[in-house]
């Protein structure tokens, strides 16, 4: 990765640590990574989530209702287009949800913009892998 790609990837990893590290105090730091106009498409919400506050609430609610034992990103691809970047990667997570331990794997695609001297997430779409496919 070049310097700019590394900066974008470091931003994504730092944002993910806010909600996967198990320290609920870190959730407040999502405010530093989510743009005011962020939108998200998630596998559990019928409609898109619009705005920084609702996105922070969604990530925070998940982190508060789940015990995450393991999280990793892999095979990151960072594409920078001027002041915008698209980041795709795969993830593995092990967590407890409603007393059941689950191993989850999937893919994530984030769009970031360079605004006010830093990278911020303006869009996120993530999902588990389709069943019966590699």
C-alpha cells in the first residue's frame, strides 16, 4: 500500500476497533469516523440508515447487545479517487448474541471522503457471504 492507501486503511481499522474492542467507552469515537451525511445498508434493516447519529446508534446497539470475542479484516482493497476512497474487505467475527456463540464471516464496502483534513465514512454496505458459496 502507498501512503494514502495506508492512511485510509488505518482509518477503517481504527473505526472498526471502536465497536469491536469490547470497551463500550470507545463507541463515542465513532463520531470521529462517521460523516454527518453517512448512509448505511445493513443486512438487518429493510431501509437504509441515514445520518451520523442513527448510524452511530446502530453500531452502538449492536456492540452493546453482543460480546465480540474475535474480529479481523482481511484482503483489503483500497481505491482512491481524488478526495474519495472505496474500501472493500472481508471479515471474520466470533461473538455471543443472545447467549449463542456464532462465527460470522462476510464482506464490507465503505466509501470515505477526505473532509476537513481527515477521512470519514460516508457510506457503508455489508453482508454475510451467500450460503453455499466460497
